[in-house]
C-alpha cells in the first residue's frame, strides 16, 4: 500500500484535486487496513467489534407517537381509523453453483409484510421483509429487515408534510433509505415545492435497529422546484451521504519472518465512504412535446457525474419518437481506493419510436450508440405487441461484445380472469469479446399460472429453465401467495 500516496499525487496534479494528495500524504501510516495480530485461536472475546446498534426501540417509538397524534380525542376519534396491508409469501428453489462447478439445491423463503394504519392525515407505514434458506444454512438466516417503518403527518396547516422513521428517499442524486425526519411543503399555489431530509443510514442488512454511529453513517439533503407557468419546471437538489462498511476479521500472511507461511487474524477496518452531489434540471411537458435536461455534479471530485438531455415528440396519438443524450461516470466515492484512477465514463445517444396500428397491435424500435474512450458499441431492439403477445429481437456489437437475441412473451387470462397464463422464452448468442471466433448460446424460459380464487388473494406458480455453457441445465421453481386486506373501523 506504500504506492498509494504517489498514485494519488499524480492523479491530483493531473486533474487538479490537491486535497486528495493531502489526504493520502497525511495518512501514510493509515493507508492500509488496521493490522492487529491475535493468537492462532482467534481474537479474544473483549476485542471483537462492539454492536453499535440499539435494540428494536424504533417501532415502539413510532407507534407511541402515532397513538398520541392520531387519536388525541380518545375512543370516539378511533372510529375513523383504517388499516390496510399486504402479505406476500414467496418460495424460490434453485441450484447454487460453487467455483468447482458443483451444484446444491437451495430453497429460499421470503415474507413481505406491508401494513398501513391511519386516521385522517396521520398514517403509520410499515414494510417488513423476512428471509430464510430452508436447505442451506447461511450466516444471517433467518433475517428480519425493515424497508419502511415511519409515521406520516400530511397537510399540516395545509402546507407541510412530515415523515419520521425509516423511510425511502428518491432525491435525484441520492436514492436510499434512512432513519430520520423528512419534510415537504408546497407554496404559492404549488408553484414552489420544497423537500428536505436527514438522518442516520440503517444497518447494511436493514435490521430493525438504530445505527448510533452517526458520524460515519449519515444521509441528508434537499431539493426545490419552481414552476413559473404550466408545464414548465426548474429544480435543484443537494445530497451528502457518508457510510462506513463494517469491520471484519480476515487471515493474512504473517509479518513474522520466523515462521514462513504463518497467518495472522487481522482486523480489517475500512474508511467511511463519502458522496456529495448537487443537481439541477429543467423540464417541459405537453401531450405532443416534452423535453428534459439534468446535470449532476460531484462536489468532492469536482467533476460532472451525469448529464441527461432528452426530447419526445408525438405529432398524433398513434406515433411517438424520442431522442436522448446521456453522459455517465463511474460515480465512485472520493475516498475509495478506486478513485485514484482516472475514469472517463461513457456517452450514449438514444433514438426510439413506437407506432400504434390498432388498439391491440403496435410496433416499437430503439437504437443506442455508446461511446467509450477509444471504442464504440451499438445496440438496437425492434419488436411488436399483438394483443397479449410480445415478440422482440435485440442486437449488440462493438466494444461491449456481440449479442443476438430473440424474446417472446404471452400473458393470457381465461375463466373470467380467474386464471392468468404467463409464458416466456428467449434464445441468445453472445460473445464477451468481439474478436472471439465462436459464440456462446443461452436459452431460458418460464411457464406459470396465477390463480385468483378471491378478489384479494392471488397465487402464482411458475417453473423456470436456464441453460448456458456454465449452468448446463438449471431448473427453478417459484411459488408466491399475495393477500391484500382493508378495514375501516368506522364500519363503512
């Protein structure tokens, strides 16, 4: 790792990022992982990394806040409360291959539980996920995760919306979930909208626990939009995200020269990873014409991270055409080891069109040309939709490899839509490198049926087949049960 300061210095001088050079120069003794040597029996119990996460206090806190705010007048107001939700049980079987191409059967189970409980403008939202493998013992099984777990108050003073708890955020330069507070407001007849958010990142496995290491696991930012007239909007956004991967122990060759080949148990403690972006965009939308421009800028690397320019034109209802330009970089955190290398990114030109012959028959096509540094790649797709049947052909060539593929899919309901047949198949020839003489062939297909005995209950059973030079004959099974419910406690 002694070479890192020099590499960083060259990159900083070339791209005018002096702070990176200073960062490595001042941390030469910390450039690599922290090395702590323990006896061969392993690290002592007191030296194991402490759990920084509190037990499950977040659900109880949110429920208490909800009961206080949503039911301030006692039982009488509770008559207006409603509960809705969805339970989704899924079993997925597949063959798991190791590096020696040996396979073993796995049966993975998923349980998704979505529950919304509310009264008027106050809502409690939950979305819990449980996973387990019934054939193979995995380290984290069984695991209960919380994707959403937040309290929402809407239309406060007819202006503000607030959310408290674990919630997703879809800011244009930062998509994630966090444990914290977000607030949105619309002003001047919705001409101005504001949104701000901030809090701690959840544990990487999304357990229902609070992360107390706030310094290195934070997400905050905001965005604002202004619409001076109908169909036109201008906006900007800012996001700052820092997260620290968990520490772990690994065996490395010993630094002792007395015992050749000996290994030490080493504590690997990665640095926190940082992302800091600003973004701006312009948009105009009508039924016949729309345009969009967006630019994301990396404040740590002083570089443009993403650029989007796109237009859509529809002179009449049955025809639509679009053109777009996209510039993307690797979006690496500035203090990642990979950030010391130059990444030029890619540019892409996209063209597409669709035409509706009748209500049940349409055709579509798209062409993309991707520009790499010193090389190019082409991709195009053509296809048709005929009632419930879809057929398409794809072709790729150039720097990204060669590919020719045919895809077909049909979705057919019968018996008054109580049953829905789903079938798909594809065949693909591909070469990872264009200069290779022979191509690999891949086949996959799926056949299944969805049965809906009740309006709120759906059962899906599907078989999947996959074959390529690595997975010779891979047969998989999929079973899913969906149950929806809604209850109004007022009796309506």
